[in-house]
C-alpha cells in the first residue's frame, strides 16, 4: 500500500502533466487515519467519539508523531477568549447554533420560466 508521501507525489505528477489526461488509481483504507478506532472497520461512518487510547493513537499518527509530546504540548486546549475560539463561535452562530435543526421559515425562490425558442 502506498504511503502518504507516494500519494502526494503521484498527485503532484498528475497535476504537472499537460500533454495528456492522467488518472490515479488509488486503493484506499476505509477510515484511514482514525487509528485502530475506525481504520478498516465498518464502524468508521458512525464513529462519533474516541476513547483515550484511540485518541492518543490518532494524535501520534497524524499530529504529534511522538507519544511524549502528547502529554507535554501537542493536545492543548485553546483559551476561551482566544481569536481562534471567537472565530469558531462566530461561525457556529452563523450556522444557527451547535445542533442542526430544520427551519420552518423558508424563503420560496421563484424561477422565471425559460424563454421559448422560435417555432416551439
């Protein structure tokens, strides 16, 4: 199976090709990157929360690359008044809150009928 670097190299080569069409045939692993919590398992699509062991495996695989960094600084929380948290809260407010909901006050958009062509 290809490594992430090999996939990137194939994609870069395909993007640089200008003389002919290029196709990348990729064999993927369902849930890649979710560590043993979901990788190659049928639970991947319904996976909502990770236990601590799975979270650590995920962090080591994709973020920290080292188990020692996890406890030191790799998985830090963002301060409540930080610019990042303000940004996330503003975007969440624009989307209507944390829980998705059906809205009943929908605006009906009327489309103009298509112009008739001569002879029809």
